[in-house]
C-alpha cells in the first residue's frame, strides 16, 4: 500500500488518534482546461448496461463512473483513494466500524437530493440476490450480508442511517479493503424511485449523481451523455457532451480517427496496425501509454500429475521465454515475474523470480522423475494473439521435453474447463486474465490464488490452496489502520513471494495500455490511461478547440 | 392451391420448431455456464445457485425448452444475459436497419447481376462473356469481409466518396449494400445468363428474328421479360444467403442490424440473443422460400403447385 493512500496516510494517522479521519480539499480544476465542446468515442460492442449494480466490463466501467458516484473514489489518473460523495470518514480503532459523513446538497440527475437513505438502499439492492449483481460478493464483510444473500433479509443489518448525512457500517471482521469497496461501481448510489420506475431496465435509463447525465440511447448505434450542470464538484466536467458510437470495428475506428471524425477509438489500436501507427511520429505523438492492473499468466493444475510436483512447476517457470512472448505482441506488455502488476501496492521491486534457463529447467524435470518430459494440454482462448502466444509457450515447453497440445477454444469454454478440477492441466490466461477490481493487493489473491477460488466454477485454475497463506491473507486484511499500510503491503509481498516458491503460475507479462486520441484532446496523459476509470476519465478530459 | 399452401405453412412451422429445438439443444450443450457469466468472478457458490434458480436454468432440458416455447408463443424471447434487455426489444430496434440493407443489397445485386448476365448471354462465347463469368465467379467466391474492407479502403478512405462505416444517410448505405450485392450479383449473373440463353434458343425468338425485328427490340421486348421472371423469383431463396451475409457485412461497416447483434452475442455467448436472432433469421428464410414457391407458378405457368 506504499503508493496507495500516500496523500491521505499522514492525515489519516493523525486523525485516527483523534478518532476522526478527515480528508483533503477537492482537486483543483485544471487551469488550462476550457469548458465546453463535445467528443466522440467509438466501441465495437453494444454497451451492455449502465446499471452500476450490474455493469462489469471495461467498456461500461468508466461510463458508469461518470454517471454515478460512490462514497469513495480515486484521484484522477491515480490509484490514490479519496472521499467522493463522502466528505469525511471515521474508522473505529477495532477496524470494524466505518462512519461516513456525506456531502450536503448533492443532487441526483432528477433533481432530488441524495441522502444516507439512498446509500443504504443502493447497498441493500446490490446485495439482494434478485438484483443478480456480479458484484454482490464484494460486500461480504458487512454485517448481515449472508442473510441478505440467502434471501432471509431484505436489508443489511450492518448499515445504519444515523442521520440524513451520516451512515455507519458495521463489519463482521476488520477489512482493510473496505474503502476500496466503497469506491467500486457496485457501491455507487442510485435513487430508489428511478430504479422502481424502470425495474429491470434501469440500466437503460440510468439516473445518478455523476458528472454527466444520461441523454440518449439508440440501441446498437449511440449512447450520449450530457454535462450535469448541478454536479457537486464545481468546475467539472469540462465537456458538454460525450457521444459513444457503437458497432465500429477497431480498424474502422482508427481510419476515422486519422480523418479527424472521432476523438478516441475506445477499443484501442488494432494489433495489425500497431506498428504502422507507432512508426509514424505524428500519430505516435497522440498515443498515450500506461500500465494497468493486469497480469497474464499460465496456470498449472496443482491437483493433476505431474503438476502436483512443485519441481515440475518450477521447471515450467524457467522454460518460458517471456521476452519473446512480449515481442510477439509488439512489446505491448512488460515481462512479469510475480502475480502482482508493478503499479499495484505490494509489488516487490527486489524480487527476481525464476530466470529463463532451459538447462536448469531440464535438470529440475529430471529430478522430478521426468528426464524425457511428458505429454500435457495447454488451453487458450481462440482470439488473436492468444493462439500465437500459446504456440510460443508450446515451443518453449518442447525445448525442455514437455509436449503440450493446444486446446484453442472460445472464452466461455476455457473458463468452464478451468473451473473443473479435472478440466485443464495448463491454461494460458490471455483474454481472460485478471484485471484488478480495485488497486489493492488482496484483489489478486482470494478468487484466483486462494482456497476460496479453488472450487468448481471458480477462477483459481491452478486449484492451488494453501491454508497457511489464506490465514496470512486474512491477517493482512485485518490491518485497517491506514498508518500501517506499508506494513500490510509487506505482508502481501511475502504472501506472493511464497506463492512463487510453490509456483502454481508462470506470470508471463503485464499488459500496457495504449490509448490514441485526436489532436484536440487535452488533459494530463494519465487521464487517458486511468488505472480505475478504465479506459478514460471522461470527467476530467477536455478539448482545446472550444472558443 | 389452398391445400398446397396449408401444407407448406404446416411444413414451415415444423421446420421452425426443428430449428428452435436444435439451436436450443446446441446452446444447452455448450460447456459454458451462463450463470457463471452473470454472477461474475467474485460470486459465492450460493449466489450462483440462486441466480440459476431464478433463471430456471436448474430445470431439466425438456422443461427449459418447454418454457422457452410457451413464452415464444406469446412473443417473449427472454432477456439477454449480458445486456439484461428484452431480446424482442433488441431485435425489433435493429430490424429496420437490416431490412434497409436487404433492400439496398437486392437492388445492387439485381442491377449488377442482371446486367452482367444479359450481356454475357447476348455475347455468348466471346471474350466479354468469359470475362463477365470469371468476374461473377470471383464475386461469388470472394469473402465478404475482404470485399467490404477493400471497398471501404478505396471508396471511403482513399477517395472519400462515402463515410467510413456507420448508419444514417443513403451514403452510409451504398458500400454495405454493394458488398452484399457483389456476392448475390455473381449468382444472378449466372442464372440470368443461362435463363437468357434458354429463351434465346426458343422458337419464338427465331420467329422474331425471321420477322426482321431489330436486335434491341428482340432482346429487350421479347427475350428479357421472359428470361428475367424466373430469376426474380429467386429473390425469396436469396434471403438465406442474405441472412448469412449480414453477420459479416454489418460488423465490417458498423451497421446496426441484427447481424451485428448476432455476432456480438456469439462472442459473448449471450444465449437468449443467439436463440432469438437464429429464430428470426430462420423465419425470414422459411418465409422467403414459401413466397418464392408460391409466386413461381404465376411467373412461369409451366410450374404447377400440387
């Protein structure tokens, strides 16, 4: 957590002693920004839904963030937490009670003032099984969650409205990630009357408190947002209008960008055109590169022979030539040696990982009783570049004697095979790899490396379950005190270090993001590769050609 | 006639029922679990089972199919798993675009195909004939995404005559219609050519020539109307080829029709949408065939309905 919370840590430490965590001034408005103007963003796929309780793909993620707000958010372009709809918060010394003071005078797009009742309603709604929210599980630490999840209660017992501007959360255990949970889309605040009015179609008629309000949705063609003139953060957003044009192939979007018809191709630069774009200085100047909270990895099923032998897994770790795989995808990634991506708190800069060493890999295989290698299967998703990467892995494995046949399947089928204990010996995670829900090291553990994920239909495709590490993880997550965040990050580093000794994964690379924008787009580069408002922070960007 | 029609309608309904059963079964057998997709990565097993129960996906296959069929009869195609919208709404909102593209494509293929076929038949055996037939062969065989991208590159990017994909004005319609039309035009050119050659061989053609009628009059007044009718009757059958083509062409041109909807749904395994689009397409194809067969005897008296 070293990077995270840097701005609030000192204040928080002091405030904790006083029993109150009070926070920051609002971010300054960019002095270079001129208000006004409209931008056009293209996407290939339909926007699935704009309901914050349901939307869970990288396309609608930041759209929802612009329409709705949560109690917490991040400083634009960073992973630094800060209050949003909350004005301040207070964490009890036992780490199990969080009290938020709400900002007054915040209005929903329908004109009604947002109060603590709305916050409570929104959380009751997202955890209610009838809502079928993919994010319900994030709220597991709130008291009463299990009763609501089981359909035994309609309301979370641990959420109390103290007064219209104060809300209190009681947790069943100290939860260091709770402030992040209050910043993810699933906790964003919705007005009850609008949800009841539209029912299951609320996602097509979103009403929130965000910087933009929803203006138009022509199915399959266009979604339009307009500036919210009553937005509580004065001066924001800069843009009057953001239009999303749907159904545009990335290659067509790039051509339109080159002709100046659009501002941002939402699906990025098509791989086939990447080198051409980067070779042209004029175009390259408009490309913004940034890290993302992503790791691409190969899983080895630790319950299936011969991957139940740690030496075999370590040998595979040494057999993979990660630099070559990175080259295969035009250097749109950096080689990885541990599960956490570099921009994640808890990432261990000193950690060296397994070297690429064919001779040593062979020796380890011989020690494990497989001097001549063995036959196995490697599952991979069937869209480019994943089959090519799988082939590169196949060749690397062949060099140490492991003959892997490739099963190139549709995404859903690979996910299904991974969630079946006897389904897949090895999986290349490309196209399905983990991208953090929030910038906290714990988010890379539970579902994909912890025992909780090693269940049928789970995402722990290595079926790696180390009870000892589960206990250490729980211990780390109980350190709620922001002043001890560095200590907590160290504990997480140690957990991932131990995981790498057991080697259930081969971490292969961390993808970099490349966003291309039109020449008239303004605002700091990190807004275009925002780690949380993926892919773009619409609230804070602007255009330079308004009068 | 009535008996024939009644029989054909019943057959068509049986075909549709078969299509629905096969598609439903195939999607049921997919090793992907839609509930997992809805529930997301962080869901507990209880949440997953809860959603499964709510969607009725814990029921046996036959019960699920029966539920689908009964709601289908009341016009309900279910709700999309990913978009959470009514499938009927999604399809209805996209149908006009696909129908417009269909009209554009049919106009293009008729204009190009019939002209090519006519020319080839009249100049039968010459270099013109051979060139046109090779061209029609290329048109039939060229993958539509290649033709689409090529047209897009030349006429939209290089020459700037048409917009680069999208929807809205007649200018947006030209390139996708042409892409669809080039494939159909190949077929029509071949059919028109053989139909025209057939007609030109008829006795009444010889009579017309013997009477000393001008060549133009023979071809356009006497041969063409007779040759063209059986070809036009093929439009109904063409709908099948069309339905296959829109998936590719709509995606290349960002055309907001049901083909694009289907392609997106297939990529995301959004089963209710795949089912819905398949049924709507099957309905269109069955209807097209039915129309083609019903219209045929009126156009060509040699055909009798039995």
